[in-house]
């Protein structure tokens, strides 16, 4: 007998993701991913000055708070032929690196760790044992008996208070939890530490971008002047502050985050064979060391690995109309050419056509459109994007930093490279990437400082800034790597205004519904054959999907037409 399970919302923040699963004989035999919120910001971008659009599209997401602004200015620069100064390129790298590190740390500890960590079990731990285990993992200075005793007392107060808090609503005691109490205590302690470290990392965005979230960007460069002695510019004090933050983040990534993931993974060997899903991986590449148009200077390369074949890296051409298309056959959108037609994003449309049910839904009819997410494909193939995709592509490309770190971590776990194709592999890739980026941040910083020392203070290229210099029509694009995967923005400029704007974001690739050929995207594919111990407490569904770090867009509230609250879903 098939049991039907609905998890809505699935994410621990913002929500907007619904998973429906069919369970038979204790395993998932089919699954459906539904984006429950419309994204129409492409429409808002139309008829605006292309130099201003970064400020609008940056509001797509309040989690990866600067990514869309960065991609937007790059797309406009691509359309107008603008090359930014070297200082601006390094500042953008530093901001993207800070965003990615902060996002990965926040995701693992605040949004995913509790899928693997039983908080209540930590109350049974011996702090002395926790300290000994933690000290064997790294030289992190807080790994002491006194520290873990103090954390345990905090947890006890949380639990005994019976007030709503971050630990009050979960499946504690679920048999899918495998960590011993001592390791659970370590993880909860680092959960609390991560709350502090993640707010420090994003100060880099504030120093260069003026604020966070949604820091300032500028078509042609960055809106921050360099004056080593000036009080209101990027001066020596602010550069020193950036360096301190980089070192603080690097230490946490190397001494806490990656060791924690390796330790937790060692207790879940079965999950190195669960949750893999698709075997096609796509990476756009990013972190240019010269300028954005120089693909050969990227720290992370661009390409595709098909069928987990690590011997070949295929080309990814984001402007290929025969390659990249988006379908709306199972989405609540329309195309003038028909719902089963795939369109390249540069000629795509955002035409809303909701044909679903009024929330709260019962089980949706999957023979009809069932999501607010379009379905992207490359050469007919569904693709996974994100940290795991970047590691698979870069490992296959023999990118040395990726290969060395991957081999070292897999050796510690006694796992083959194929184990990356799993829920554990996806989680490990994110933590390894945080370590890699912490090293790159030092390089970006040093390159910026060295260039300033040479007397180059340029942050802005005014060439083609004035609309009078623009052609009547121009088309541009940028394809970059957000923390969750490949992002693409496409812009058409006509008569000095935006005529068309389209975005393909990471969770569009991963969370999209089936295409006209019936192929599943990454979320739906990853849930097949996942064991579920208790359909009423589907921890395994949440655990699997959270490894992707789903990000559906900024939060909204649902009300009836007369302003009354419609329904409330509980999540944890």
C-alpha cells in the first residue's frame, strides 16, 4: 500500500518549498517538488535603467544577499562591453567569497545540522568525553571540558523552559539519528558558535558595499573609493579589518566546520549511498583572477560532467539556444509558443497563469502544472548544480586544489570518489568548498593590497557609462556561481531601457518539476529509494532535500482576500 506524505514548508527559513512523496514498503517510490511562491521580479526589471536593475533583482533573495546584484551588473557590463578595473574585480571576489563562506556555515549549522544532530541526546553527554573527541579533531581553542559543560547547561535550560525556541520542535529520538551523545553535544556547541561567526564574515560585504544585506554594487566597478589615509574610504584600517575577518573565518572553516562534517559523516556510512539523485552535474565557474571574461583565470572552472563520468568534462555554453532551454509544461506560467516548447532564457517570458488550487492544498494533481518553478534543461538533460556539482566538475577537470582536498577528506572517511554522489557527499562538498574559499580569500586580499601599493586606486571604469554612448539595442548575460549553484541573468537593452530580463537560479535547476519527457530534476530524483522509517515523522525527506540548501526566494505571508490568516504550517 502506498502512503502519501506532504512536507510543507520544508525549509527552516523562508519556506515556499513543498515536497510530496509516495512511500511503499518503507521507501520513497515517487516524489514531487513544488515551488509555492511566484517569482515575478523579471517583470519589475522591465523598462528600467539597466544601471539600476541590480538593486531590484538583488531582492530576489534575502539569504544569498548580494549574488543577484553581482550577476546583474556583470550582465549589463557584458551587454555594453565594460571591463571593470582590477581592484573592483578583487573586491567583488572578496564579497562573493564572504557571502559563500557565511552562507555555507549558516546552512550547515542553522539549516541542516539538526537533520543529523539530536539536540536532546546532548543532555546525556559527558562533557569530558566531548572535549576529548573535539580535541582529537582540531586545535580549536574552545574545545574544553568547561566549555562543553557550559553549553550543556544552556541546552538544558532551553529544553526545560518549554518555550518556543530553535530546539523546541523536531523529531528528537528518531531512529534515523545515529550520533552518540558526546558528538551531539559538540555539534550543538558549534551550532551556537556559528551564529556568531556568520555575522562577522558578512561584515566584509558591509565594508566594501556599505551595508548588509543587499550591499551596493555599480555597473562599471564598485561604489567604494580607495584612499589609504582617508576616513570615509577604503583605507588602511578597513583593509586590516578585512584581513582579520578573513583569518577568523578561515580558522572556523578549517578547525570547526570541516572537522564537524567529517565526524558526523563517519556515523552515517549508509547515507553515502542515499540521496544521490541525478548523475549530471553543471558548474558555471567563478572567481576570476584577472577579469570576468577571462574564463582561464577562474578559480572554479566551467563545465559539465555527464553520468558521473569523471574522465570527461563537457563544454557548457550558456548562450547556446540549442543547449539551454526552460520549459513551463509543469509550471504555472505560459509561453506564447505553447507550454511544451522550451525557450532559451534570452528569449524567455514570465507570463503568470496559476491553474492550481487555493492553499492549503491537499495532494496536488501531478498530471497538471504543480509548481511556480520553470524547468531548465541543457541539451535535454536535467542537471544538478551547487557545491557538489562544482566539486565533481573541478575534480574531473583535474583542478589541483579540488583534487587534493577531496582525496584527503575521502581518505579520512575511507570512501571512494563515487561516494560524493550522495546526501553525505553533497554536505561534504559544501564544507570542503568553504575551506577552499578561505584560502582564495587570502589571495584576493593580497592581490588587492598589492595593486593599491602600486598606486592603482581605480574602482570604476566610466567608459560607456553614459547612455548616449550605448547602441540602440544590446544584449548581455552573465553566468556565475552562487553558494547554491549556477546563476544566469540575461538582459535585453533597447532605447536605453531594459526590454527583457530573465534569470535561471540554482533552485530552478534543482527544484523544478518534470520536463515534457517526464524527466525528474534533482530534488525529485534524489528522493527515490530513500528509506523512511515513519511516514508521520519524515526526517529522511527533510534530511535529503536540505543537503541542497534549497532557497526559494524571500518570505511572504498568505492571507485570504479579506485579510484573514488562511493556514499555518509547522516546521523545524
